[in-house]
């Protein structure tokens, strides 16, 4: 980071940990006195057997699914919530009273299936297909819509 001098800071934060996201946002706000943009590019993928029936394999598959939802969806919600708190404090600018922008990075997996043949589906199931990733990225589109409706009166633009 030294090559950027005083124009950049680095704060490590896990998208699944709201307290870490708060600390990162506070560090940016303390450094520059405002937050204008959030680009949340979180994504994790973990595989589990959806058809698992024995307790251990079922627990692992469920944990993998829930971790994907926590990082990709719930973490993005918290990041947007925290960043918008600071953006609302910005002075409105321009003809439309802009205060900031939020970009949630989605995925083609939100509305596409990449497995074209039944044989490939069976291989994917046997290997442990990742249900959490596509589900969470599809839900991210809904979250973005809700954020856009809720935050637009505050001059915060939301895109996915």
C-alpha cells in the first residue's frame, strides 16, 4: 500500500462479521470525513451434498449453505446498511441531491444454470453441488431492489 501514499488505507474485514464492517467503514470515515461509495464484491462458495441424509454429511451441507448465505447476502446487507449510515450524513450534491452510491456485485449464477446435461447434473450432485452461491446471489438482486427503493429518498443510488 505504500505506493499509494496517503491516498489509500487498508482495513481487513470479513463480510460475514458486521463489527468488522463497522470498523472498516469507521476507518474510512475517520480518514476522509465522508463515504461516497461502497462496492461490495463479496462471494464465497462451498459445496455440500443437498441429498445428504446421514447426520454428519447433512450438517456439513447445511453449514456450507448457511455460510454462503451469511457472506454473500447477509454480509452485503450489513455492508450496505453501515455504508448508507455514513452516506446519509453527506451534503447532497448535483441536481438530484446525490449523497452516495452502493454497488453489490452479483453473479450470472443468480439466474443461470451452468450444467447443460443430465449426466453433468448427476456428477455435480455426486461432487457436492453449491446451492448457497446461486441462491444467495439471486437474493442479492432482491436486496438491491429493496435498498434502491429505501435509499433513493436519501440520494443514495444502488446497483447490482
